[in-house]
C-alpha cells in the first residue's frame, strides 16, 4: 500500500509539471522554452539544474518558443525534468536506523 501511495504522489508531481507547462504553452506560446521552464520551476519549486539537464538530454533549444512543441514533446520534457529533479533530491534515510 505504501508503494502505491508513493507512486500516486510522484505521478501527481509529474502531472502538475505537465499541466503548468501546457498552461504556459497556451497562454504564452511565443515565450522561449528556457524562460517558460524557469517560470514553471519557480512556481513549482523545481531544481533549475534538473530543467537544464532535461533540455540537454532531449536536445531541445531553450530559445525555441514553447508554442512550437508538440504534446508528446511537452510530455517527454515534463517526465524528464521530473526524473532529473527526483534524482537530484537526497534519498530519505530508513526509519529503522537510529
């Protein structure tokens, strides 16, 4: 049960990131991708290094307007940012070690 709850929390974080990026895509389609990621990152408290790593990994130009991304590219970007963000966070210590 604990694992399914954790999975739901992680997926809701990823979905929140995708929703925020989608909203920016529709409201500010001419905004550069790097700037949009920085704004969404500040809004959701995402590590800027994770966003930069995702852009490099997907080989996306940060000066490209966010409105030019397809839905699948936006989904890949959100998942990649989320993955790099989770990897950058320190792992929680086990409760049994005291």
